[in-house]
C-alpha cells in the first residue's frame, strides 16, 4: 500500500506518518466495531448474522494487521492500531444501542393499583402477565412484560405516567413462542438482508 501511494505522487513523509496510520486506524476501528456486533448477535442467538459479520471482521482485521506488520518500526502505526481499537469499541456499542436488537423482559412490582397501567399496555398492543405477590410492606402486583428492545422507551413512559417511581427491572431474553406484541416488528439481522420478523 505504501508503494501504491508513492506511485500516485504522494510525499513519502505523508504516506508514512498520515495515510498508512489512517488506513490502520480506520480498519481497526471497523473490525473492532464488527467484533462487538458479532458478540451481540451471538448473545441474541442470531447465528447467521454472527457468521456474516465475523467474515467481514476477519477480512478487515487482516488488512489492518498486514499494514502494521509492514510498518512495524513506525510508532505512529502502533498508536493508530490502539486508537482504532478504542474507537471501534465505542462505535460498536453505539451501533448496538441504536439498532436495539432482541427482546427483553421487564418486571414491574407495584403496591399501588395497576389497572390503568395494564389498560395502557393493552391499548399499545403489549402482552403481559400479572401475578399476586407479597412484599416487605404488604401485597404487591408483579407484572411481567416481554418486549422488543425498541419498545422500552414507550413502556418507560407508561410507567412514569401511571406508576411513577415503581420498582422495575429489565433483563435480556430470547423469546421462543407465545404472544408478546401485536403491533411492532423486531429488527433482526438473521440472514443476508435485514428482515423484519413479526412479533409472536
């Protein structure tokens, strides 16, 4: 790659201290971002997407590693490698949060009337399960809500509106079968394209 840039008439100084490090930085940032996404797909059980992303991750990593090995005496290239790895981690997690892939289970525990909240969930088309429980201060209602991650802000707003300050937790889950949402589609990457899978 160095010879290619020099043949284009680029000053060797800029090739060694700017262009090659930039290629390493961008390649490393990209493959690290893809690595983060691959781990996310693995945890969500999307194995086809994991394999596709892994293919491009390794391909780009080879590009970055080969350039580093060809310029192993350049301290700028080492900094570019480390900087690309760090940037890639931030980018990968930002992409994962933006895509909001997968489903999560919210547990809401309330010692107050929950009828209005349940009615709002039904209006939104969101499934739920309600159980009676016993808390430290008396009887409580336990509401289990399996949802697409993209629905979390909506459910949070409903909680703030109908049950402000109520205790609730969220965990990642993999939904096998059953009803949990009738209106929204979950975004997945389990394949070569980006299919929209219907909520079950």
